[in-house]
């Protein structure tokens, strides 16, 4: 009887690891698949995208409703025809003007005849006035002489020429819808042909023809 009980004890001990293995199921192949959800955009990223889209839409609306870019109004050929000398490709720019309590911004297009003169065309619309109402301010005479001039197609115009060399001058042209300045800055000591005021008026007429009333 002792031998039979010993045999049973040994059998139980041998079967214990097998039974324990059957009770555990760590096989990853039998594990249920883990569901994955698509990545969602971060809230701050979505907000930034919406803001950028809105700003782009507003900018497009402002551009389409306003004046054309200054460099779309005049070309180097236009400036050459007015002043009788060749000009290089224009450069884009922008600037601000403050006269008394009036402040406005402009879209600028700059043309240069090397070693002779720079001609800057600065275009401004009603929405570009940041202080004061849209108007046609007469240039302030500071070490210069301001003269009213006639420019066909304009409501008002002035020629503002510095009193001391080198020659620097501005033709300001105003309509009911926009204003623009044609600024001249000659190199010191250069000789130039023609009348800069009449040449500027001729260029202004070209710009007025493109812009209309």
C-alpha cells in the first residue's frame, strides 16, 4: 500500500506544472486586437489654421476691393517715356507720411536710372489713412517751394521742390478716390535734360489713365 501511495504522489507532482500551464493563456496571438483611433488635430493647431484662413480671406478681399499695386500702374517704359532716360526694373516698397495731424500709408514702386535719378511712385487710397480723414493735403513747405499745378484728370496737384541742390521734388496728385506722389531724387551734380516738373506731370497723366477716376 505504501508503494501505491508513493506512486500517486509522484504522479500528482509531475502533472502540476502541466495543469498550471493550461490555466494561463499569455499567447499574444489569442489576445483581442486593440482598437486604434485616428489622430485628431490639436485644438490649438485647429484654432491657428482657422485664424490664418480668416486673415487670408480678409487680405484677399481688401486687395480686390482696393487699388492695384503701385508697380502694376507704372512700368519702366512709362518712366523712360516721361524722363527720356532708361530705367531698370522697379523695386517694391511702402512708406508712411505724417503731415500735421494726418497720417497715411502708401504702396510704393521705385524706379532708378543709374547715376542720375530715382523716381518713386507712392499710391494711397482712403483706407490707408490711419489718422485723419481721407483728403488731399497740400505739401508742407519746409526749405522748399510749393506751387499749385494743373494735371489733366486730377482734382488738385502741387509741385514741391527743394530750394537747395541736389534736385529733390515731389508732385502730389489728388482725385476723389486716391492720391499719389511722384518723388524725384537726383544724384548730386548730375546734368539732366528737360523740365522735371513737366516730366513728372506727363508720368502722372499715364498713372491717371491706368487708375481712372
